[in-house]
């Protein structure tokens, strides 16, 4: 099972690398068979003018989940931040990166 997961992640990374030059801006897709751990509890700092809080999330790095701490990002007027999330699709988990939405 680990070899199939590794191959699937490697193929997705390669596909993203090939498509990136033609797209100008492309995200790397991550689909794995290992559920992320429960989110860590983070205390959000007090408000910061001109910024929004992006909560922490589990990233997939080096074949394992790695915690990325929450952080401030500069706000975009007219938009709201959608946090990074893992979505289960059958036995697989798909990573959806954080992004701005109107």
C-alpha cells in the first residue's frame, strides 16, 4: 500500500510540475491514503489591523503529516480566507489548500 501511495503522490507532483509552466500558477495536488491527525488546538492571537488569521493545518511533507502553525496573512478587501483542509473521498484524503474567495 505504501508503494502505491508514494507512486500516486509522485505522479501528481510530476503532473503539476509539467503543467506549471503553461499555467503560470499551479497548485500541487495531494491525494493520500493516510488520514491526517486531529487538528492541534491553537490560541488565535488578538486582532491585527490589516490581517486575517490563517489557522494551522496538517501538511503532507516527506511522506508524513507535518503541522503548519497558524499565521497572519495580509487581508484582501472584498475577500475572505478559506482555510487549508483535508477532504475524505472514499479511502483517500485530498488536500485543498487555503485560498481567498469573494
